[in-house]
């Protein structure tokens, strides 16, 4: 019987609803700053989320939605510069306090630390975005809570490939069966399940219709005392919110 040792978290959409009112807005600000007339609406951005990674998302947009735009010869540098500008705008949004953590996230992290469980992050977003979110929602000390922050281009293949979770497990020298992953999207669970990790899903508006086959539990959010989650799939054993006791029960499933 596997004993829970670690929690591994995705970031965007899982720790915070960063996509619609964070990354999307920052992309549009970067485009305007570069003199481009591109505008990613809420609806369009939902389609672009089929691709993970900001630089990859820009290229996907140009190849599928803005095919009349002619990329310069140095297309890699052009896209990288746009993405760097977007990251700066995103960080500024976080510093303004406009993107809070999702329900239950801070409480669960604190409980995990109290119980001496290990914590890690596995995400396709850049390390600077991870740091900006953690510092501005949990304080500078929170960067030390996570012994591994697997982020961005640290692995060659992004989600839905399992590489980022494989890397985190390798760095922690842990087997998948003693960990629980937290995700919000179909690409996310394909990645975590590809690494053989049990996974709890907390959906958001962009991912509510995704396929979460293989999830240990699918919820609308992690819940709080007095703010009960809604179970969309799986058995929550009568719990109102995700805590370590519930996770340990799911580990046996």
C-alpha cells in the first residue's frame, strides 16, 4: 500500500485562474506594444489553449488563425521577443494583485507543509511566471516550499507529453505511486497520467468540457470549509473540500 509522500501541482488554471484574465490580457498588451493589430478574444484564447507553451501558442495562432501575417526571417527571435514582452506584462498584472489563488490552494499547501509532505511544480509556463505568481500570492518564502519547480523549456516536449512530470519525479527520486498530481486540463491529465500519477482535477471555464478519463477525482475547485466543492466525477468519500485525509483515501483507489 503506497503512502503519500508528495503533491505535484500544475500552475496555470490549477493554482490560479491565470489564463483568461492574466496570460490572455498580457499577450494582447504585448501585441499592442509591438504595433500589431492582433487581439485574442476570450473565445479565441480558449481555442489557442489547445497548445501548451506561450511561444508555441503564438506560432499556432499564426499558422491556423492569422495565416495572412508574414513572419520575418528571424521568426524564432520575433516570437521569443513577443513572448518575453508578454511575460513582463503578466508579471505586472500579478504584482497588481489582480490574480488570486483558487479556493483551497493555500489551505492545502499549508496543510501539506504541516504534515511534512514534499511539494513540487510541473508546468509548461516559464519559471519567471511561476515565481511571480507564488511571490505575489504566497510571499517570497513560498519559493522555498517547492523542492522542484519544473517549468518552461526545462524538458524538450511540453504537455500533453509526460516529460515535465517525469523530470519532477526523477529530481525528487520518487515513484509515481507515492505522489498526487493536481491539474485542470485535458493536456494536463494526459501528461500526469503518462507519468503514471494519480491526478485530481479542478476544472475552470476553459476546461469544463475536457476529457478527464483516468482522474482520481474531478471537481469544480478544491473547496474550503464553508465553501463545498462540487464533485463532477469520482468518489470524494463524503468530504466537502480536498485535504490530506481525502488525498490519502484516493491514493488507495
